[in-house]
C-alpha cells in the first residue's frame, strides 16, 4: 500500500489561497438580519410616507375649509351689496320721481302765473282802458282755425266804459261776409256755431262769448270764402250807444294764430 504522503509529494500549495471556516449557523443569522433590515426599512418608509400623506391631507383640508369660509363670507358680502344696490335704486327712483313731481308743480305754477297775468291784464284793460272815452266797444275778437276742414274757433268780449257803469242791456249779432261761386253772401256766425242768431247782452263792465272765455266752434259751408266779420251791438238801455265793428277775416286769423304761437312758447 503506498504511503499517503507520497501522493502529495511534489505538489506546491498556492500562495494566495486561504482557509475559510465554514459555519452554516452564522450564514443563516446574516440572512435573517438582512431580511429584518429590509422589513424595517420598508416599515419606516411606509410610516414616514403615511405621516407625510396625512400631513398634506390635513393641510389641504384646512385650506379647503378656509376657502369654504371665505366663499361664504363673499356670498354674505354679495347679498349685502345687492341689498344696498336695491336701496340705492329705490332711493334714486324716489329722487327722480320727486324731482319730476317738483318740476311738474313748478311748470303748473308757471302756467297758472302766466294765465293769472293774462287775466290781470285783461281785467285791467277792461277797468282802466287806454281809451277812456265813454261808450260800448268790441274789446276782443279771437279767431283761430279748427281741427277739420272749414272749421274755425272764435270768441269775443264786449265791454263798456262809462262814468258810473250803468247796467247795459242789448243784443249781439255777428255776420261773416264773403263769396260763394263768385256771389256775395252773408252768414250768421252764431247760427253756424249752432246758436241763436241774436244773443242777449246784459252787463255792467263786460260780457264774454262764451261765458267761460273758451272758444266757440263753427264750420263754414263748402265753397264759401270768408272776407269780413261784422259785429253789431244794439243797446236797448244804458248810457252807451250802439256799435258796429268790421274786421278783416284773414288778417284777424293770421294775427291771432301768431299770438297763440307766441303764448305757447
């Protein structure tokens, strides 16, 4: 049997080889520690991640709550502004209505003042005329066109000037003279207006036709061309004498239209 040592004779051991002790238990502990380390790192990462996520969620929730609160506050402010706007609009409307009402009152007062001034001038001309000679007179005769074809409006005032102004009685007739089919024709202006041809007079200072100083409407026949108006006053008793006054139709119409236009401005 050969000598065992003779087998390894001539074999040189390598200079870089080491002898490592084999310990299975130690290797298992190392692997266990590695696994536990991984688990621990994972758990810590999960925990920290959850904490961060919870913090962000809480922050977002707070911001959401603040935004909701701000939204409610803005809504309340909006409602307050709406109420203020309604109040301002109502106040503005009331102010406009009040202003318009005052303007209307002022305009009415101005119109009334103008009318009173006109009436005052009228009565002054009756009681203190420029022509102080005694007698009866056609104080005013106004003639204006109507709204329809051949329609006209007229009114007149008869007055007297006397020392004691006795009560006067008499009659009034108004005639319009003109042409129809190139023929002269005379018509009663009072009859054309639907009144009696002769009107009774009875006054001390003046008498208006009509009584309310409004206008009397009349319609001329078709084809009739008016030229003159003749006013005849016959006195039955009193100090004044009878009177006949003749007016040019067209001149009177144009003058009264101009006067009315001036007064309406």
